[in-house]
């Protein structure tokens, strides 16, 4: 994941019973690498090594999201 990627909420970290993840799209506007203390390094694998700020299509800005809570949306390659 990098700044400028289009993302949407994923379900790798939390799956809410009876509720699907939002399909709203957003753009990554900032990423901050987190330095986990040695006794919490296991959380880094689950959450990702960065926190992410996302500007959603609704205009809302969400800060400090776990990197692994988002899925990068990829565009299909154009056909030749």
C-alpha cells in the first residue's frame, strides 16, 4: 500500500456478524510507520506496520486506521 492508492474497508482484522464491510472508496493520503515495542511485535503482523489516513468519497477523513484493515482496489489492465 502507498499514498494515492484507492482503498476500501476489508475484513481481515474484524468481521462483524450480520454486517458486511463498507463498500465506500477512499484514497490513502498519509502513512505513518509504527514502531511496536518488542513485547507487542505480534500485533504488528495482525495490524500492519503502518497507520493510514484515508480521505473517503463522502469527504470524511479517517486517521490512524490499521494498514491491514484496508484492501487496495486495483484496476484491470487495459486490453490490447
